[in-house]
């Protein structure tokens, strides 16, 4: 996958992507309005652009990816040749503890639709984004991708972690049965602009950044608990 493009197309710009030119690459980026999606967009915009690539950055405003028909409509509209799958139902510790069924069901549905439709539409390569929380709670270090299924994840986010692990299983299953070039990456400690800074639903780093900001703004001390 190249990180360059001739144009940066938002779904809201309208119009279908022509599939007449079989050599043209149409890269569909789910979760394009999130932290990693914005990062990819920044790379695409600053690198040398290739004439045979078009990037489509999707957000939750464009379709509910939990719904098969809505997801299929996007594939029919754009006919992607490549998919970067970043979309997920995510949240911090408190949200994971409160909604384990939602975290499992929503993410399983999203991933199933993207993987199955990538196969149906003969996507040349699908790259999905996993999470460090998929690793076993009890493990040895350093860790690598061969250790994903060596034990249960931490109980605080077990439902989300297992849903993400299943993407690895799906990739292998579709490769074995159909020869699909589906794979995943596991980002670690990703944070930055366009992250979720909600005080209750964010991950640790953006949550701390927000709390530091408020403490500085109000002239207050900031205390971080340690274990």
C-alpha cells in the first residue's frame, strides 16, 4: 500500500468511483475520521502523489458498518481495490466495563461485514487495525504477534479484545479457503491529534492530557495514582 494519492476524496463529495480503469487503485479507509485515519490522511496529503490512487476516507456519518446492507452500499458505490479497516466501537476503561456485550457484538458485526464484503468485491488487499489489548493478560516480554492467542486478555476489556482477536482468525480463514490477502497490524500506544479526550470514555493517555489541561487552566495541582 502506498501512502500517496492523486486526490483526497470525502464520501460527502458525492459521485461514484468509476471501475472502468482496472489499473486504478481505490483505497477505502473505514474509520477515516478517527485518530489513525487522520494520521493516514496527513501522510497521503504530504507525500508525493501517484496518479493511479484515490483514497476514500469514511466516517460513521456515511454508514453504520454494523449493518450489512449499508456497508454493502458503500462497496457498491466505490468498488474499492484496497481497504484499510480502522473503524471500531471503542472507548476507555469505564465504557468497556459498562458495555461488554455492546463492545463484542458491535465490533464482531463491523468486522464481519468488512471482511466478507472485501471478499465478495474481490478486494486485492485488506489491512485491519487490531489493538494491544488483544494480548494475553499474563504473558512474557517482549511480546510479538505470535503470542496473541496464548491466553485470555485482561478482564477489564475482554469483550473488545476477543472481538479484535477474531479479526486475526478471520484473516487466516479467508486466506486458507479463498486465498485472500487479508492481514492486520497491531498499533501500540497510539495517541495524538483527533484522539478521544472525553474524561470518562477516553483511553489513559488522552484522558491524562485532558486532565492536565484542565488543571493548568484552573491553576490546580495534578495527582496521578500509581500502583
